[in-house]
C-alpha cells in the first residue's frame, strides 16, 4: 500500500498502460497540481486513494454526470480514500475547491470506460 501512495506524490502523471482502465487510482495533490496514476477508469466502482503531497492544505472534488464526491480538507501529508461509481460516465473532472487553487492549476480530467 505504501508503494501505491508514494507514486501519487510525483509531480506528473505516472506512466500506465493506455489501453487498460484502472479500478483503483492514486491521486496526488501538490502546490498547485493534481497528479493521477491513470488517465482512464473502469466503467463501475472505482477506489480513489488521495494524498496531499503539498505544503499547504488541499481537498479533492470529483464530479461528472451522476458522480459527486469530495474529500475533506487534507493537511500536508494526510491521505484518504473515496469510492465512486463511474458507471455510464464519459468524463470525470477533479479539482481542489480551496479559493484560488483551481485557477492555479489544481484540476484534472479522467476518462471512464475502454
């Protein structure tokens, strides 16, 4: 498990097989970017492991279609897990809701399905 969380702390996307969709994804929050361990998610239940690898507090909101999930505000170094059902969604948007963070680059998009 520690290896998975450590990969979320990298400043950019972790290379993955572009054809295979993930049912578990690591999301790293930094100052001021969101890094994901996959660009595509399975159509169905997905586990999102979120780590704040930044020096300031961050949160994560995931939205698209019927999906509306969010973490609490995470202090630096904290992590949490959320689960969502991405069935039928084409795209999920991820962003930090703290004032000004999204405008500074804390947003990402994930595709759902094959």
